[in-house]
């Protein structure tokens, strides 16, 4: 009850900040989908604005921005937001950090669960797996660097499967395409057909900061800013944690 009251109070403040109700055209990384899907209805009820969300992988988001597609708010890895600012596609100083995510590990439901408690254990699990899946997003980029760091890039080349942009690794595991998978924790914790083993151990973990930015061609700047404020407020903390992330450090 207290959490709902905090959400309602927070959104009421945002409503006062918003000049008029508007549609907020949002494009966001799939890693943020469960968090935003849960939080958006409360924001909409209290603010009068409507969130029209498109979910995409990081590569697709970069492609669509490059093609000039119009959005009011983008939520993706911080490095991409910074690149959009540098390329004059996102307004300077509009970046607001939302949540932080580590890389998780999963297997198909019911499959043997390898030890991932140390870097050596992860290396052994990778070498023992028949096929390993990872994304095209920040977690996938990191996993490929991890192969090199562990000295097994050559061994992993033939048995690596990279999912298309926007496709969750859980689909490859549940469908039997791969028997070991790596992706952001938030993209594993609620998926069916898999067993989530946990995050990578601390010494080989990689944290991605998911940030928001307002495109220079946004038609709803103030409503988009209100949504940024809401998603980065204490009212969103419980939902962010429940979905496998941590709130960004303020």
C-alpha cells in the first residue's frame, strides 16, 4: 500500500510539471521491457500522458536512429545515448540514468546446472557446452570479450550463437538451439522454459548502465522529461529490483 501511495504521489508531481497530456513515443532496449511495462500504467493514470513503447535490441535502436525515425524518448545503454548526443540526435544534457544490470547465465529448464561460482568454473562450463548463445546487445559484446580474456576465443568460435537484435537468449535455450546462455539478468528472471543460474561472478561481471535521452526531434519534450523523472525516482526502485536490475546511482 505504501509503495502504491508513493507511486501515486510521485506521478501527481509529474502531472503538475507536464503542460498538457501527450503521447510519448518511446523506443527502449528489451532489457528494460518488464520494468517499463509495469511502471508505465501508473505514470499514465496519474499524468494523463500515454506511453507508446517500441522494444528493440541495441543494434536496431542505433539503426532506426541513424535512419532518422522520430521518437520522444530513447532508453538504451549509456554508451549509445552518449553517442547519440555526440551525433546531435539526442539533446545535450538530457541524459538521465535509469537502472544498472549485470550479465546473467541460464540453461534450458531441467538441464544440468553447471557451476558458475568462479571465473574458472565459468570457463569450464563454456568449454563443456555444446552451443553457447548471447545477444547482439551490450551483454553479448562483453561475452565475446570475456572469451578472449579467458583464453578460449578460438574454442568458442564454432559453437557460439548470437541472437538477432531484439531476440532474447531465453528463446534459444528453451527451443534447444543452445544449452548455455548469457544475457542481462533482467532478460532471464521472468522467462519460462529456462533455469536462471544467477549472475556472473564479481571478478568477471560487467555492469551496463541503461540511460534515457530526449531526441532533438521529440514532439513531447516535457512529457518525456516527466517520464524520465518518474523512472529514475525512488518510486520505481522496488520494480527495478524485482526485475533483476539496480537503480542507477544518483
